[in-house]
C-alpha cells in the first residue's frame, strides 16, 4: 500500500499546475498590418454593406495598398463614398480589386456631380 501513494501524489501536483484558458477570442483581439489598410477594408465593407469581400484577404489588402498609391487616401475615400451612393456602381464593387480597376471611371462621376456653392 505505501507504493500506491507516490503514484497519486504526482497526479495531484499536475492538477495544481493546470491553468484555465478562456475560449473567448474577442478578449485579446489584436489587429495586425497597416492600420490605414485595415481602416479602408472596414470602410469598404461598411459602405457597401458587405460582410465579406470577394477574393482573399491577402488580395484585398494588396489591391487596397495599390489603390492608396494610385489615388490618395482622401480621394479613395471620396471614390468609395460616390460608388456606394451611385445606383450603378453600388452593386458592382465587391472587392478592392474591383475598386482599383474601376476607380478612375467612378472618379469621373465625382466630376459630373454638381458642385454646391454657398451664395451669401
């Protein structure tokens, strides 16, 4: 019987050293990558009411980076805003690849919009 006691003792020590890890994945959520690209990915999803963009995350991030280089950040914001409001374009843009290749056509819509000036 004294031989059975040492076998139980290591098992008790093991239970004392076990850490309980939460399965809540939102508790320690960390955003990686370029914050500006993350912001534009969220902007395009929210503007076009999309839960998921077409193509892979990597492809969307790459084309977002290229779109930021092709257009400036403020200009890209206005392109997204105009495309989201336009009856034709709001169903055509489903990824940053679409926005990158069709951005110049959408930007031409900005020039067609009437400029409202305040007359005082």
